[in-house]
C-alpha cells in the first residue's frame, strides 16, 4: 500500500433536522481509502450509508441536512492535500467533475429522459474535459465499448427509456468513467438489477479498476457482493461504523452483535 491514503475521513458527522428533532445520520465516522482499493460499506436500510457517500461530495442539502463536523482529507491531483469540507465550492465542483465520480442505484433518476445517452456523456466530456463535439463523440463511443454496451453506435442515439436497466447502468458507469476519476463512489449500483446483469457489472468495475487504479467505495446491503469485490468492509449501524476489517476478518470472525446477525441472515 502507498504511504498516504487517497481519502482519509475523520469523525464525519451529518445531521438532519425536522419537527421531531435532530437525527445524527452519520455519527463520528472515520475511515480511509487507498488508490486501487475497494472498500465496501454495508448496513441495513437507514444506517447512514448514502448520507456518508453524499457527504464526501458535499451533496447534502442544507437545510434540513448539515455536515456538522469532521474532516475529509483528500489527495487531489489538482490541488494537493485538501479538506473537502473546507474547499471553496468552485474547486469542489472541479473535484466532482474530474476526480471523484458517483453512480447510484437507480440510473433513471440520474439519466435525463429527454436527452439521448450519447448526448449526456458527450456533455460531460465537453464541459469538464473541454473536448470538441467531434472528439467527445469519439470518446463516448470508446467509453461505451469499454463498458461493453452492445451496439454502442445505436446506444449513442438511444433515449434512456429505449434501453434496459443493465444498459442504463453501463451508460452511467461510462459517464462516471468519462473523467477518469481517482475515486468512484457506487451507491448500491447493482441492487435494481437481476443477478446475471449484476455479476457482469461487478466484473466491469473490477476491470476498470485494474486498468485505472481507481479507488472504489462500494455501498451495498448484499454480503454476497461484498465477498466478491471488497478488500475491506465497514459495517454501519445507526449512523456509526461499528466494525471494520478485511472481508476475511469480517466473515470469519465478526465482533459486533449486529455484524454477527447480518452474517447469520445470509441466504
Ligand atoms: P442508507 O443509505 O444506509 O439506507 P441513509 O444514509 O439514506 O441510509 O439515511 C440515514 C438516515 O438519514 C436515515 O435515518 C434517514 O431517514 C436520514 N435521512 C437521509 N436523507 C434525509 C433527508 N433528505 N432528510 C431527512 N432525513 C434524511
Ligand atoms: Mg442508501
């Protein structure tokens, strides 16, 4: 492992306020991520996985949300070592567009239904990479090939509703990879897909990681997926990380009662 982590999160805290009071969705969370590593976050629904990942990119709307404490130290290509929580918004936008990408569970909420798939990936390349339309078109085609979309030339002209769920997720991955990110945050990217499509997407992420040394933060509630792809695992419960370790440590010798319960429920 290199000496320095790419991402080092210390005592992160994110709260939501409502008429019922304040909920600590992320409570004193600390973890790190090295280049080329896959770290999984597991935990039941509502345990704070998504809020953790959204907080890393500062995508929490305030109010009602508020990142109320901690630091997110990141080794940026552009700015060197920075605390993402202290970075001016303009630089944060650069990080979101060029260094840390995110893919979500439901591609339909991330792909715009009124633009073709090709247009949407091209936009990212023109906007963030300054490519001409022609260059962006060629690069989009190459990315669609890289994520093994069938008939990439046809997908280029297709609207999101015209392609399958697995294909939409591949378009999203192509879009996320368009900026060659140092970190890819994947929030349950395969949960909505059937098992064979899911396996292919996981294989694809693994290939991309081998080629680009991308660090992946993979959020899931599926322990089978964790066993397959993760180097290390963080277990979240009620906003806190209650246990972390290598996949092997966690599966063979779980410490926390919640982790033991999770493993006992495995099909
Ligand atoms: P997970 O991804 O592990 O299922 P989340 O991170 O989405 O869970 O949610 C953690 C907690 O934060 C939950 O209690 C949830 O109700 C709360 N929460 C998340 N987003 C919001 C929001 N936009 N407004 C209010 N509460 C929220
Ligand atoms: Mg979630």
